[in-house]
């Protein structure tokens, strides 16, 4: 039995948790929730919490600071800052036991790209679900005809820091193969890629906001 289920339209919070602390949080809207998958969405203006140093790297576009937030993560000492999701609409597909989520990013022109985030399996909470981003990602073109791995250097760095264990590394390696097989066979979310490509955030939907007790 699932710990918690959510109705379409509810606001939920995706939290990245490390050592019992919130590393990041994002308010999202539930699209559908079944025993097989949770689908949520986000849009510009949605409230987020980010590590302050990470937010600084985004604001300043400072490549020299790129690895610094991970050093804070390894130390267990970081500060959070509030921010807003910007630029893209997001649709997230997360099977309950998977070591990844598959995300679709949209601009005004339509589906920009697919983005596979390798992460821990979700643990449902009263407010949403907890997971933890494991740094490495796979970027897939909107037509599913090309892909590229992203942030392998960050992944190697957090492994060296001990943030990602050897056991988790093995799970990520297995998950890489699972996702590539899904892409090749057009299974899972990729079986309905055309429907996903036509999805858009409804203008009348309220902007997701974080509850006050998120952190």
C-alpha cells in the first residue's frame, strides 16, 4: 500500500534530502498519481528552495564556483534561499522505485527537450515526495532522435566526496541502461511521447507555492 496518494490539481513538494536535511525543494502540481507513476508539473513563478551557494552560481553564471555547492553538501553545512522557477514549464514522470525521473521542458515554442534526472527512489510524504539528485543527467532531443550525457564531472566529484556511495553508483549504472532501453524501445513515457509533446501548462492553474514548513 502506498504511504500517500495525491489528487489531480493538488500542490505537492519535491524535496531533495541529504543527511536528514533539505538540500532543495520545489512546489509542483499533480497531473496524475497511480500505483505505477506520479506525474507532476511546474511553471515559471513556482516557489523553490535552493542552496544559497548554488543560487549564486546560477545568478552570476560563475563557472569557477560550479563545484563549490557539492563541497558544502559533503560537509553537511549549507544555507537555503528562496527563489522562483524560471523560463520553462516542466512535466515530471516518476515511477515509485526508479532511480531516475524523466522530465520534459517546454518553452513558448513547445517541447524543448527531455531530461532524465538520475536520483534516489522517491519516498512519499504528507506534502509530496522526497528524493535526492545524484548529479548525472541525460539530455534527449525533443524528437527522441539524439541524446547526450550531462554533468559527468559533477557526478565524479560527488562520488569522490563520498556523497554517492558505491551501492548507489551501481544503481545509477543500472538505471542508465534502463533509460536507454526505454528510449530505444519507445516504452514507458516514451511510448506516449507525442501526447507529452503537445502538453502545456493551463494558464488558469494557480502558481504552485511551498508550504511554510518545507525546510
